[in-house]
């Protein structure tokens, strides 16, 4: 079952007893008794015993069974995970750093586990987040990529905490287990280790969060927990770590694997459809081809040493062939989209429209509109609507404005007919959507197999880079539970 990660904050201060603050559980439907975070909470209860964690919690709000797990298994008191409690908790630990209560050389760990979106801002027209958006409690989300509005916040709340860790010499670990969490790598600095459950343009899964909580043990470093979790999960995601070796691999291989980890789960969680349409409209696919060729050569060199990489489940699928197969399917979709004319839809047309005023003068206006917008409109519905508004207008200015808008839609309708005459395939976008839906289950499986390949390849390359490069100070290996 497809499950997205939600945000929670696990804050651990290394003193005589490890203090943990756990935040999250936002974005699930408020009518359900459970949340997708329940298994992770059960695993947290075990981590609490193993690592001797003391936990303060602000999690969820209103899901009865989830609250029982917190009370009876994690055995802590709890507050709702709303904007105030989230910001107050981070401010509390920021104050501890600045006041010296958390001293230079000591550590703080923050684990984020909620539904996460991309860097779409909370309000329309605002600057994008430096990190990415996340869901608070109090409302279920329907769009798993763009999370905004009153029931949202962002990982930007952590920016000042990360800066303070650097300024005051505190070792800070930030673990972001939400979808699109790769954006949170932007919080890293020489004192701050960031671990994410996936890349900036990918969904995440509860399997990573569940396993991460399982892997927490007394004395294990963040790096060790990350690597063990990565090895023991195989969902279609791309976990990241911010130390030197991790950054090198992120820069070198994330974009190369990225396209082949995308899939459509449903209409609210679909990365594949926009990907193939974007690729079809890109007139220069050489970079994609060069990147893929580089990746294949490196994996083939690796297989000469390790032998063929096969699926951890059936043992039959050779993972490199699955990668090649998935690329071929995407390429065929892209070619079909191009043949239908969709590569032309970013082109803009100057639409000019005029009306004759009562004084006999002609009023003319123009607007640049993309083909994509033109074919997405329904001008035949809009024309009579604005003509009717013009009849009812109380002022001359209002009447002229409505007539101009009606005339604009007449010209759009004319241009729309010309576009469909020259590119009739543009009427058949539903055909592409149907093709993707028919292959949906198979493509989800292929993305998962590519993820297995990326993990096996990553493990080898990570150890290679660790031997090759040296971090003078690596908080990922020095911060320990």
C-alpha cells in the first residue's frame, strides 16, 4: 500500500539522559482513528527503551488509535502538532543553544516525520521555501506534491536553529522523513548533518521511517543508522545524507537516477505524467542521454566486480535490465507525445482583439498566450457569459471591459481551431493518460526495482568515497544516539 511520510520532529540533546522531542503526524484525514505513522510510533517505543531516550511529544491531534499508541506504548504525554506547538518547540531548543544550556560540543537531533510537499510557498505569490512545505494537524491533504494554506508550515522553521548550531559550536542532526525531503539538505553546514528519506522531487514512504526508528540504538551514529536503514528498504525513493561523501554522490548520481524513480500512484500522487510531458517539450534531451549513458557504464563496471545485481525479492530480475527497460518505456511515451504535437504547446501566440466604441473609435488590446493555455480553455462557454455581463453592465467602462473579454475569447476560439487543424493529436491527451494508467502497476514495480539498483550501487560508491575523501569534522558520524 502506498503511504507517504508525515513530519515529526525528534529532538535529542546529549546530556546525561537523552532528551527527545517528537513532533508530527499532520495531513491524514481527520475522520480516521489511525494515521500512517502508527508503526513508526510503535518502533519509537522500542528505540526509547534501547537508547534510553526521554521523550516530550507534540504529535498528531484527534486520531484516537494513534493517541493510544502514544499513551500506552511510547508512554509520554502529548500535545497537538499545530503551528504554535511546532514553532514553540524549535524556539525552546534555539534558546537552549544561545543561552549555553546546550554547550559547545554537545549535540541536538531533530527528526521530522510528516506529509511533506515541494517548496511551493504557504501563500500564493510568496517566495518559495528554502526547504519545503509540510502538513500540520487539523486537516487531510489531497495533493501530495503541493502543500499550502493554514494547515501547513515548512522546514524553514529550522533555518535559524541550523545557523545557531554553527555559530555556537553545537552538533546538530536533522532527519527529515517526509516526501520531497531532499530539499532539507539546504539546512546542512559544517556543524549540521542532514539525513533525508528521499530526494527533493520524489515521494517518500513510511517504510523508511519505520526502519529508521528500528535502527536507533544506543551508541549508533546518525551515519550508521542512515546506511542500515537504506540497506533494509527498497521503496522508490532516494535517501540522502549531507556529509562530504554523501554530497558528492548526490551531485553525481541523483539526477541520473531521478527520472526512473518516478511513477503514478493515483491522480493525486503522479510524478510520471508531468515528467514525460516535460521531456517531450524539451528540445534538447542530450543531457538526459549523456547522463544515462554515464550511469550505465559505471554500473556495468561495478557488475564486473560484484557480478550481476539482482532483485532482493525474486532474485530473477537483473536490475540493470529493469533500468534500461523503464527508460525505453519512458522514451516511447515521450516520442508519442511529440508526434501528437505536445512539444509545440509551450509556444506563445499574440492574441489581438478589438471592439468598436460608441464614439466610432476602435479599442484594441493584445495578450501573449501559450498554446497549452489556449487548448485548455473553453472559449465557447466564456463568450456568451461575458456578452451577457456586458448587457447587464451599469457603466460604459464595465460594458467595454466585458465586450473586450468576449472578443478575446472569440479570437482564442479561432486560434484553438487552427491549432487543432494542424495538430489533431492535441485533442487526444486522454490517450496518453490512459496508456500510463494501464501500465501503472508495472511501472510502480519498475521504479521499485530501479530503487534497489540505486541502493546497491550507492552502498558501494559511498564506501569508496569515504575511503577517498576526508571530512575534517563530520557531524553525521560524530553524532550518536
